[in-house]
């Protein structure tokens, strides 16, 4: 079956390699890299991406939840994996898969300490999350030092890293705020290093932080969206390559007369005679309803074809008037000719949301 026969999400591993090497080039030789592969590798395929990054030489992986890390272990991933938001109900699975928890609260620390003691663990690696201003998860800076002290005294645990999360590293208008976050982290870092194990490392920067705050690379950097081809800045996006390309196919062409309508609730009424194409991809596949009514478009034979009417669950209709095409032609929703960031902006959202929303029923095709 050819790629033009159905809706597919292409995963370009050559683009992933390019992005990895580009980001590596921004680091000092001794600085390590953690790749974020949560949410099914930002909507792609976590197993494929994680195994490729493992081959490329990435140092660490991160996922949001224990189940994601367990899935990667079962697929053969051997790299250390940080779980950013572990839940007490999954401690047993986490330890059985050698996943390393981010400890972000006193309650979580107490619960995991009790679990580790009961399981007779020895120096199990944990990571302390410091809240310096994002106000999502994490200990306040002063509390972090107390937590580190408790870990240091506990034979069952070992402090492997301490990290914070920058709230606005891509926004130059928020530079002062970002520097305050880094200052708060720097103030407690010497004490945390003293309490860490012999493999201890500190980290703070995300993709935008890697580029904009090289002084904050510390021992390791975290990158997610940059690996997938986006850097939250147009000039940098041009130096990266989109890993994911969502493609579909023309199922049927219709000729409409003036006054005829398209789709549910007559979302579009033809002002003149027009040709529309129906494509087998819809909001169940991750295309926001906000892209309908000519807000968004797809690329067909090098030209933009506006999405007309309302986005349906399984289909969209696009205006192909004046575009030479036929049933069975391949169509790009996002990728090389129209980036996910460009399409997301039309819907009033961001590339992260568009990428991670790509539905599981869409076939993933790996390109090497």
C-alpha cells in the first residue's frame, strides 16, 4: 500500500538525527543531554524515537508517567529514565522497571521513603524538583535543602539530581524573571551538590533555555520540542527539521454549484461554483475544530487548500478550486511545506498541542 493510500504520520529519523546534532553543538563537551519522550514521543512514536536517540548517544530520557517509562523498558530501552510526575500507586512498577522518580513534595518523599524501606532498596536514585517560579510541581528552594538532607540520611535512597523548570525561557520580555529563577536555583545548588551521590548532576534548561541561557546548562540539559523540529523561535526553526509529517489523501472530489453547502450545519456555502476534496482525517485524529471555516489549510500539489465547513470527526473538506488534482492524490496537513507551528498558530494554539494530539489510529511510518 502506497503512502498516498491512507492517512499516515511519517517519522523522519534523519531529521531527528539532524536536530539532535544541532542541539548537541550548542553544548560544552562535558555537558550531557536528556531527551524528553513523554506523550508518545510528542505524538510520534515513543519507542521508535527513544531507541533511535539511544543509538545516537543521548544520556538520559524523561517521561511524564510511570506507564510511559515501563512501555519503553519493555521495548528494549536501557537508558536511565526520569519520571517527571510519578504517582504513589505506581511505585512498585516504577522500581521493577528501574525508573527514577522526580520527588516534588514532602508527601511524595515520605511515601517513597516508606516504600523503599519496605522493599529493602539500597541507594535508589531519586531526583529533586525545585519550584523557582513555574508553580506547578516542586519544593520551595529552602524546603529542597531539607528534603536533600533527609535523602542523604536515608540508606534506601540516593540523590541523583536536582532540577528546576524555566517558565518563560523562550520569551525575551521575561528575561528578568528567568534570571531570578536561575538565581534561586544557584543559591541552593552548592548545598544540594554536597548531599548528592557521586553521580549527582544539576539541570534547568529546556530547548529554549539551551539556546538563550548557555550559562545555565549546568551538568545536563533537557530537550523535548527541539528534537522534534521546533524551537519556539522562527529563526531557529529554520535550522531544525520537522520529524513528523502528517499526510493524507483525497478520498473524493465534489463539484458544488453556487449556493450549495458543505458539511455539518452548512458550515460553508459556495459563493460561486467550486471544487471540494474530502480527506480522511478529522478532530478524532487531532485536527482542532478551530481550523475549520477557512481558518486552516492543507498543502496539495504545492498549494494551500483551505479547510471549508466544520472539521468532522473523521473527515475534512478542502477547497481545491483551481488546483490540479485527482482522487488518490497525497496531501500534507503539516510537515515540510507547512510546519506544525504554522498550522497551530492558525488555530490559536501551539505546535506541542497539535503534535501530541495526533490520534493513535493514524498509522506511523518510519523513514530512515
